[in-house]
C-alpha cells in the first residue's frame, strides 16, 4: 500500500472509530433514560410507584432516575456496563416472551429479589451523609449499626428502606402503633372438656378461640428411608417411635389469636420462660411479660385475621403458650419434634400425607426451568412456592390431613420444643416413647416448609432449625429483640395441649 493509501486508511479508521464511539455513547445514554426503561420494562406499575416514592416526590425536588439505583455508580464503569447489558437483555426478553399476567409482582417487590436488582454502592454514592441535621434518634442508632456491621452482616440500605424507590402502601418503617382488635364476643370461661375429642378452646377475657384436634397416640417410623427422593442426611436413620395422645391446633397460630395475647401482655419486660412456668394459677396471668411493639408491619401487608402469625421468636412462641396455659388452666406448649412429625403424617408413611413423588413436584434442577414441575396433587394440600404467590395464605386454601390438621407441611415453618442436632436420630433409641431432642443446643428444631419452599422441603420428614443470629441481622437494637425477628417472614408456630389427667 502506498503512503497516501495508508494515510487515507488510517484516517478512515479513525473517523469510523470516532463514529462508532459516538454511536455507542448515544445508544448508551439513550437507553439509560427513564422513558427508555419504561418502554420495555414489563412491570406496568413501576413508573407510578416510583413517582409516589421519596426518590421522586420529596420536598427537595430531587428526582432519582431508574439507573441511579438499578445500576452500579458511574465510578464503576466496567461493572456498570456489564450490569446494564445483562439487565437490559433480561428485561427485553421478558417483554417479548413472558406473560405479564403470570409474573408475581408482589414477590419481586420483596427484599429477597430487590437485593439482586439494587446496588448498595449507588445508594451510598448519593447518600454520603447518614447523619444529616434533623435526623431522628432512632435513625442515628440504625445508621451507626449499619456503619459498624454492614460489611460483616452484608447489610444493604434497602434492608430497612425497601420502599425508597417504589412506594408500597403496605410498607411501614417504624414501630407498630396500634394493634388490630378482633370482632366477636368476649369469652367468659374456657371450653368444657369432658372427653378426648376435638374441641374449640375459648380464651377467657378475649375474643380468641382455637380449634383443637384430638390426635390419638400411636407408633410410627420417624425420619425418612434412605431411598426417599430428595432426602437429606439429617432425616435418618429412621427410628420406631411411640407418642402418647395429645391435642394439636387445627391451624397455625393466627394473628387474631396472637394479638389477643399481645394486648394483654405487651411490655418492655424480659421475664424468662422458666420464671413464668413456676406459676400455676390463672391469678398469675400478670406474671407473663409479653412482646414489645414490632417494627414495621409484621404481617408484611399480606393480611391478618386467620392468616398465620409470623416473625415472632421461639421465645415469643413459648411465652404465648405460657399465657394460654395460665388463661385456660390447661398445659399448652410447643410440640416435640416427634409429635410434630407424627401429626403431620396423619397415619401415613410416604413422603407426604397424600400420594406423589417429590421429584415430580420439585422445581429444583435446570430441566424444571423448561419443563415445569407437576402441581397436581400437591397444590390442594400444601401452601408452598408453587402456589402461594409469595406470601402466606388463609388456612382454607388447603385440605386437612387424615388427622384433620391443616397446613402442617407448608404456609409457614413451625417451631418445635426440641433443641436441634444434625444427628439427633442417631442418638435416638429404637422404640423410644415420647422422645425429646438433645438436652441443650444453640438452635431449635423447625419443621415444615413455608410459602416459598420447594416441594422437596415440605415432605413430612424434612427438618431444619432456627438461624437466630441471621434472622436478627438487620435489627439495630442493643440488645437485639427477644420477641421479633427482623429477617425472616416464613416462621410461625402451632400449639399442642396435653391431655388432662382425668381424661387419660
């Protein structure tokens, strides 16, 4: 090539490069506007919710754009470009190929999803001063906690400010001020109990009642056999176990029932459960020191009434049982792990109390993303990830098991009285009668799945445990709450009642 030709080629290449860079810059800028985001973003309510949020509607007049939160800050250009490319491709694909009517927008607004689409670096790049003039004392405490523990506990700004970018009328940032009052008559006496049969407990001085199911005693194989699909190691070895008759609540403890307890006992006290148990008379009800006000809306805006009460600690569940015992003169408590599994099985010995293969019901695995999991058979019996809509549901949504108990396997995980041990069954004697777990431990047994669980985790033998520190990760209080968890939603409990001596 001649010298003139080389210069011409270089000049053309330079001009082409400039044009390409200018075009890329234009495209990048054009596709970063709010209007462009909304043109292909399939969440049709995102724009309206944004314009009602503090990032748009505020006294300063400052408007925070979509990319300011949903992309890394401009000081991270490489990461920002990669995130923009990936998120843009995902949104375009969803806009073209997904059915908008089948997308669970409520679930996508939850923190578990939001942390994947909001960048904390972008939050702190704008909010450089966490202690501006006029900030409340409560905010100062929370922000000091964030400064000290953000890295250690993987805290993000949206852990406490989830509604900052998209307004949510059900989101409450602050302590609960009022407690719902249930309609209905106030019961004067406890229910009469003359035989070992189902009955409805009436809690004196409240509007709360609890339907109790008589669970006959018997023997069963506790745990899962080695060949059970999706089995986990902590479910074995199987042991023959015998349990005595007991009463168990038909459904998980409801908000109506829990608020009755809260209204009578709420305080700032920290009376230990063993101290309250020393009292045996209904005259000592005042000895029960109940919960402090919860932070935010403990029902997550999903509804109260007969939905299961959630987010309380194991300590709070135990205290509820103590209060109920003192109110009724009967012994109420949390179920042992053996009682829970025996009741959940309802006399059956398969993975579920109904027919079905866990592998067919499960959504785990790459192929299930293409070939959807089978829901026939499980959806009418369990509230789980495949049918819950990402939140708790009314007990009436599912059928009862053979014993007459509802939602034993799903809706919310349920506390047991036992300490947890991974190898608890190895230490259990075959033929044990009314066994209990280890004498001590760090976490308690949790049984059953919850509204976001896969079918693998709602099998009768599936077992798990509390995660006390992790479930209090974003609680800035010192000491942390003993009543309410800040970082778990799918936890609740149901009560059992011991059979009175005169009925044995």
